[in-house]
């Protein structure tokens, strides 16, 4: 492709709109969407090349929220990285905490008491409810449905955040999991609150679906848009709902069976077309399965300690070695790769960010569609920039 | 699934002379890895992906690790005959040598089809300065595309055969590789009210200890 | 039929609109400046230092300047300088105290790790959040006078936790006193019974053993 | 205006207002209008942006303060809420957005990261506070601040606007001719931003050197 700069409108940081010439397509328009754009979920930027209104090339630009998570993780102790993981995917601090705790527990060979495993499952499924409802709200916002579904989603999110706050002390940055257990034991009151929320959430989902699922405009905007084949999705490392929407039965809760998930009876919803509507539907169905898991976990919560009594808070120095631990986060496989050299700080601290890797195929899904579709496709991939750029 | 030794033997049977080493992992996780040579890495990766019993179709995680040059002091005991004719003396001789460092790229492979894994592949560059080229595995697994760009950006490993090797997180004109262990930040020091550790050391450079405050003039 | 989905959706919004006038579940707005939120007991924002006595906050800080929190603080926002001298603490025991204790709230990430690692229950999390300011350096760097808050305040914001902490501290203090008493008694005991070559505890421990062959 | 005391004091004016007599001046009316229609820019950076969205949703309802109109275009916005970590890669765009906003305009640094870099301030790509490049009116500490804290910050901003005289040296920027409103946009350098700060708005505080620690 021969690109000739004709009229750069603004110099530093890349031009916003410019004309380019392509031997195959002829005259094209290159549009820079972001980093400040209301529909890019933060500071994501795409450089979109348009033939008329059709996308012929789309290059994502990252790094506008690259805040050096991995470097900071290598300069601080294992424990001090735990609150930083809250800020990776800032909607889902509980699952980030859990993934990091799993990696460190693998590295140090720590056992987790049964009660803590149950509490972790409860919190992870609450997080999934929170994330998927918000995602549906943001996706509708991207479709142009300004406000209403997002407001309903946030109304429910506040209820879950109230639970998180009364347990961990913070609405978003929970910093709750520890190596070998959890920080605080949930009280009977808290569990009753979680039970109430679980009982009431189904009614909200019914209402949410009545509002959205059968909506003809939503179907017209999302069905057949951004189709992804399962072979490409697997090769591109896509995980989470986006992979399952293509019909691949891959859920780490079933595949790895980590924690106490094998004890619960739930199904993995699968899509058929791999389009945006499927990705939306998968999330709604997953929330229903999460409710099933929640009620089973709340009913079967055993007593006992919440922390492994042998686990140390301070002076934690795992033996030299390495470990990769992963769990099924709401956005996909979130993993932590740690190399220890026997000191108090990890030698290498790496996050496997699901939303970053899920963006690999953004261009493939958007080619041939319009800019308005690209916005919806990006919304259905479900990214959080804190995790994409780290 | 095979153990990592069995996997190595299987690979060596198919690719004799490929030079595969098992890197043991002493931690309780016991996730051992295979160190490959750059020359055969892509063939081995293709085999791992396509062989019916293996089918590692998902490359989950790609990351770099920086191993800087290490100065190692070897202590050897040498028995020297005493020139005066006495009993021979045992003298400790210390010799310094520099173990050359390298940049390492680690790939975590899983099989979605057969539900096994991980198999961990490692590739090492010859050194950290001029010979930092490794084969890109993006043609084998698409998921390596952005992750290898990230390793290029932050560690400075050049991936031969990558379709679009540009900086990904930092801006284009940036010249450092900040995830390397010897990276030094530009000194844009700001007064910090709560310094300690490295920050305190930096603070002292910027604000050297003040001279004794002059006494207030008496009225 | 085309349009039924739309109509269903509109029915939902209508239900919510009407519901917001009479149903508290659909009208969730908190009239914030007039009505303050009811914060859960666990809520944390920034740390404060516990003092035993409200009238003499600097004299009765629980903090002994051990600097553990400073080392463990993930964003390194705590700065402590040990005192050169010792002052009696609330129990009357001479202790080192923090000559300077500063927390930079413009850096603090409210992670509570300082509270978890503190072996003296000296630093706890405050619940104050109305701290927006126009003064960056003056108002956001808190020194020990601003950080010190009495134990009664701690009881007010974290009631159950504070009762547990008080009970634990009282127990520790009692154990320490008993130990000191025992040590004093042990010290004075050999003096009074100077001719005895061994303290009385040692033979009793050896008692079950058969007597050595004489 | 003469130096003589005003004919009517604030207390008397408030008293009259309670009795239904509204006395006002042009200045008060102008500031009242400015302070109760602050439209924020629809601009989220990181974690704090989610709390900013939460503040605009049903529970906290920022519309009660006249600020529900989140404008996506800087040309229509009055308030830049810097809600999250400003990285060095993002800093030029933030400054450009600020320059594109028409006067009168205000800036809130929401959360630890926007104030000082916060927990991420040791990172190589993190700007140590947005006030290095643009003038900030209100700092809201917290990580992230609760939505109530954001509302409190907004109320503080409204108070600040209401108290501004329209003439003299304390007049708002847009009514003065002697100051430059645009901030220079930093450029990407080989290792860092160039320049790393804007000396016109940013002066580091006088060096308070901590004595060496033992």
C-alpha cells in the first residue's frame, strides 16, 4: 500500500483525518478514532482507513493507559502487588485478585481452606454478574441507546458494590484475596445479603431481557455483525464469552476445574454464529448460570477457617521457580506468570490480559463493515483499558 | 498428556538434532519447559500445533524475560608447592567471569481441542545487545501478534518474520526498552513528600543536604 | 410480529418510570449533600493513627515507629522518622515514638496493607471522604497531628472491630504485666533463697526421670 | 467602588432572602449561572472514570448539580474531569483537549493518579500529576474517590466559582487579558516528554529536605 500524506491536520501524536491513496482501492480516508472518543471505552485508539463508509483497514493503537503494572510488580513484594491487580481490570477486582492468588499459591505450594474456596467462587460469580450487566449496558450505549440500559445495569451494579464494600471495605478496589485464603470472613448478615441479591437478580435479568433481547433494532444492528470463525478465534487466543460465542466449548471453570467449581452443576452456554448478538446473548445466559452457581455455593458454604494458618502475610519469599496460574475471568482467561528468584520481590511478573489478546482479531471482525459497526464490535469484545495497556 | 521429557523425545524423534533442552522448574508448580533453538523453533511449533496427539492450538501467553549479564566469582582451591620446601599450601584463587545474559521469550501453549497443557517453550537470544533476533511464531499462532510486539517494545527482542513489528505500548520515537532490568528512567524528579528507599536516594541528589539554617536576625 | 420487541421494551421503561414515583426499589437516588450515605463498617478511605487519649493525642500515640508499614506500603506514601528519645506510652512503658509521621493522601491507594501489617494496632482506616481541596501540597500531605485521632473515634466508625482490638490489647497488656511480675518474682526469688544452686523449676521438670545413679 | 463598607452585609442579605426578598448583583447572578451549569467533558481515563459514570447514574445523579450533560466534544464542555492515570503517551492529548475547551473552563483532578501519579507514580510511562501541564482547580484524593466524593468536589468547585470577583487580579481567566489561556502541548521525545512540565503552571514546592534517616 502506498500511502501519501496529503493534508495532515494536526502534527504530534498522529493526524486525526487525512486522505491516503491506495493502488487497489483508490482514494481513501484515514480516520483516527480515539484516544478521546466516547465509544472506545476509555483511551483506546483505532486508526481506521475508509473506502466511502467501508472499513478497509483498522489498526488499533495501544498504550494510552500503559501504567507499567509489570515493572511495578517486579519492584515490590508479592503482597504489595495484590492491590495493584485491583486496578488491572477495574470492574472485576475480585477475579483479578483470585487469579494472582492462584498463581502465587501455585508458586509457593500453598493450600486454600475450603471455606475460602467457596467464598472466592461466590465473589467471582458476583463479579461476573456485575461485569456482564455493565457490558450489556455499555454495548447498548455504543448502539446509540443512550443511557437507559446502562442506568438499569448500574442500578444493579450498585447493589453488588454495596456487598463488596461491606465485605472488603471498598467499592471497586477490593484487595480481598490473600495467598492461602481471603482477608475477611463474611458474616452471616453478608451471606444473607448475597442470598437476597441472588434471589432478586433473576427478576432484573428478565426485565433486562424484555427490554433488549427481542428488540428489533438491536437485532438489526448486531446480528451478522462482526462474525468470527472458531478456528480464527482459537488461533488468536481469544478466550471468554467471545470464544464461546463461536461455539467452542472452552470454559476454564470446566476445563481446569480450579477451586471448587467441579462441585457445582452449571452449563456453559455456547453461541452458533460468532456475531455480536451471540456475544451479547452468551453473557446474558452466563449470568443465569452464575446465579445457579451462586445459590449452590451459598447453600453449600462450609465452616472452618478462611485463611490457611500456615500462610504468612509478611516476609513472604517463595522458593526459586516459576508458575503460571489462570482462571476464567468475566472477560476471558486471566493469568499471571511469575518467576521467583527466592527474594521478596518476583523476578518476573507478567499478566496475561484477556481483553488485550481478544483485540487481536478486532481488524478481522471489522473489515468490510462501517465505522458504526466497528464501535459495536469493539463494545462486544468487552475491553477494559486498564487491562489492555496495563 | 506426555511428560515434558517424553515430549522432548517425541520431538527429537521427529526432528533429530533440533537441540531441545528441558528447563526444570523447582517450584511446587512443576511446570517444566522446553528450551528451543532459534533455527528450528518454527518447525517445532508447527509440529506441536498440527500433530494429532498434541494439537496445541492455543498460544495463551507470550512474554519476555531479561537475564542481564552476571558476574560470577569462581573460587578454586589450588595446591601450591612451597618453594622453601615446606608442605604444599592450599591457596584459594578467585577468578571472575562474566556469564553473558540473554533475552528470553516464553510461550505458554494449551490445547483447546484435547484440553491439555501447558507446554512452555523458551527461546533465548545470543546476547542482549546486537544479536537479539528470534523467529516470530505469529505465523503459527495469531495470538502472538500483539504479544510479540509488546516483547519487542518493552524488551527489545526483534522477531524475524513478524508481519507488523512496531512499538505497541510506548510511542514510536521512544528509544528505550523499559522492562529490561538495567533500564534507567529519565530524571524528571519531582519533590516527593514521603521519600524512602530509592526515591530518598534520588531526592538527595536533587536536594543536597541544606547548609545550617542561618539564625534569625535579632530585632 | 415486527415491533413487539420494541413495545415490550417500552413497557419496561414505562414501568420503571412510573415505579420511580412510588417504589423505593426503582427510585434509588441518594440525595447526597443533604442525606449522607450510611457507610458500612468495613469502609476504608485513608489511614489514621490511633491515640489512647483525646486530650493528649501526641503523648498517647499507639505507634512506636517500627516502620513496618512504611516498608510494606505498596505506593510508598508513608514517611516515618523515629524519635531520638523515649516517651512513656499509655501503659507507662517508655517507647520510641514517631517524631515525623506523614502520609501523602495524594498517593495513597487505600489498600489497607499498613493496617494489616501493623503489630500494634496503631494505624487504622478512616472513613472521611469529603476531602476535596484546592490546595495540592498543603492539604493532601497529612502530618502526625492531622493523622492522630482518638480511640473513641475508632470505636465510632468501626465499632465491632474496635471492641475486638481493645480486648486483644488489654489481654496483651495483662499478659505482659503478668510476665513482668513473674520475671520480677523470678529475679527476686533466687536472691531470697541464695544457697539453692538451681531454680526450683528445673528439678521439677526433671522429676519424672529416674534419679541419676549416685 | 469605594473602599467603604458595603451598604448591606451578607448576613442582612441572607436574612432578606429567607423572607422572600431577593437582592442580587450582576456578579452574583453571573457566577450563579456559571456555577450551576458546569458541563463536564465525557472523558474517562481509567478506574476513576467508572466512578464518574456511577456518579452520573441513578444512585448519585449528578444532574441534581446541573452537570449531567456530559459532552463528548471539548468545544461544548466546561469541566475537564481528569479521571485516572495520565500516562506520558496520553498527556499531549489531554493538554490538547484542555486547549480545545472554550473559556470559562475548569479542571478537576479526580483520584490519586491524576493528582500525583498516585500508586503508579514510580512507573516510567506515568505522568506525576496532570497539574504539571494544565492548571487544576480542585483535587479530589482517593483511589478511586467515592461518587459522593466527586459530588463533594463538584460542590467545592461551584463554591469556588461563586466566590470569584469579576474584576481585579482574582478575576477568572476568561475575563482577563494579561494571561495566556492555552497550554503548550508537550512533544514525544526519545526518552521522555519534552518538556517534562509546563513551568507556567507548575512550580515544585520549595525543597523540604528530610534529614537523613537512621
